[in-house]
C-alpha cells in the first residue's frame, strides 16, 4: 500500500470515528459477557420458542424473534428494557409478567446476566 | 458445517464423536476403521507411484512394471492376500461383536418410529418391565443386549461411542450389544434416512455406576395421580390420545410414553435440552422445532395454561 493510501485510510478512520462516537455499551457488558450469554441461550434451548440471530436451528415461533432486541423499548410489552429487569425476566418471567407463557427457567445468576447482556447487544442490521 | 446444529452442538456429546470408542463393542470397530483408512492410503500411494512410473519412469522401470512378474505379484497375489486377510478379519470381528447365547446381558427392546424411539426394558424372562422413550439407561461394565425393531420404515440405531450401526427393519428383530466402560452420556442418531425430520431423530444413552443404576431403576414409578391443573389440562386437551402417563387415565400409544418425561435429558428425541422453557415451546409449536413430526402444534393454551402443563410434565420423573 502506498503511503498516501495509508494516510487516507487513517484519516478516513478518524473521520468515521468522529461521526460515530465510540460505541458505548448501554451497560457494562463486555464482549466476553455477550459471547457467554449467546452460548448460554443456546445451551438452554431458548431457540425452542424464539428465533435467534446466528442460529439456523431451531427457529421457534412461540415467542418473538430475538434479533434487534437491544433496540426494543419494552420487555414483553410490559417492562422497560433495562439490563437488570431483563436479567430478572429471562430467569423468572412469570414473576414480572404474570400472564406470560414463558416459564421460569432454572439458571445461574451469571447466565441470566450474560443472556441479558447478549440480548441488549442485538441490534437491527 | 454451518451453524445449523449450533444449538445442539453446545449440548455435551453432540455431535457424537465417531472415532472415540467408549466400550468393548466399539473399540474393535474403531480399530478396523483405522486399519481400512490407513491400508487404503498405502494402497493408493502404491497405485499412484505405479502410475507415475508408467507415465514418467525410465524405460527400464517401465519394462519392470509391465513385466509378467510385476503383474502376478502386484496385480494378483497382493490383492488376493490383502483382501482375503481383511475379509477374515472383518467377518471374525463382526461375529465376535454379535450376541453369544448365554450372555449375562440386560435386555432392552428398542423400536424405531418416525422420528423417535420406543424403549422397553425387559426382565430376565423377556417380559416388559419398564417403558420409556428416546433415552436408555444402562449400568457400566455390563453388556446390554438391544433387540432392535421398527414400526414403520427402516431406521438405523447408532451410538457411535458404544457400538457400530445396526439397521432397524420392519418385521425383523436385529440384535446389538453395547457396553459402556465409564459413566456418562452417550449420544446417538438415526443413521438411515427415514424421511422428514430424520436428521432430528436423536437418542441418548446414560451409563451409570451399578449402584446409581439401581437407584435410577427404583425411582421409575408410575405417576401418583396428583397432577392438579396440569394433568386436567393434559387429559382435557387430547394429549392422552397419543401419550401414556402410567398412574393416570392417559393411555395413548401413538406417541412417546411420558411417565418419566421430566427426568429425561432431552426433549423431541435427543434434540433439545429438557427444561420448563423447551417443554412449553415443544408443546405449543413442536412443528417449528421438528417440522413434520407427528405431534401437531397446540395453539389453544393461554400463557398460564401452557406453563401449568409444562410444569406438570417436568414433574413426571
């Protein structure tokens, strides 16, 4: 690559960076937590009811698809979509939304937090 | 492999490793597989070398290769000896793996269905002692004689770490011995295309220590009937037309026996982890998960009803 091209690329990167100020995770969710959350969601079989991005099977249809979950204002149309409520909801949905079909699912605290971090990292393409 | 099976692949033991024997009936098969693979590679190398010589070799080498001696040795004697040896080895190995009369083996009848498995534990006299589905529990270090049948089309029973494949053929009973050296979960898969969701027809073998196995066996009792609203929903919604729950009025035979469904490792025949969420998802829309399977989607339940039904079934151990 010629020196000029390197310069142009560097300036371009800076400009782009300026247009999109460093993406701040909406909560303290690192890439590791997001990856763990995605794995936990697969291990628990969330796909039985929810189509999950990056997973071709199973594509459950009982509940909403999960792509773009990070852009949603509400959880189950009832609760504000914040990480603390979301973590509580994925583990024990009926405690927060009594009429829901989604059962309480036994999982560790970390799993619930990681799954919430993963869900909130999902944005519309 | 794309991410088609990512969900399944995160559950332990899936896809089942095919070259990692876990018992005495799988080890010789693995050895034979390696011998054939390596032997085949050696023969291929010889053939390629001969072809190279024929194309690019010196006149002297070409003459040697085309001589009568080389033809007799390489073209007749070598294949005759190797193939005869392999045949004898393969046949004697196969017969050493097949059940001998008088073996002190636990007996289980497994019947392939589109797209799941009936599992009938037999007592010493061959009478049915316990019914389950899609999962087989065995003690370690003891041979288990499987009587393999099919109710519809040809399936093939395959637990790669415990034995070779064995076809399940309508009207026949094929016998297969398995044995696990160590406690653990051994996954399996139907290995003969049987239509529709064949790829989602999995199986699980759980090997226990002798003591744990006795404990597992003793805990398999009929339901106590105290089902509450979950059982009422089960009976009122038509589930009992296809499913049996021993100890209740549910006595359908078309689908898997659910008397112990809560204690199974998986749902949908080896494909989903078994928890309240997957149970609810399977009941409400198993067609989204395993398209074409014979259980319809049940869209009529309210959220609370679906949870009650799932909780009841999860409690059936």
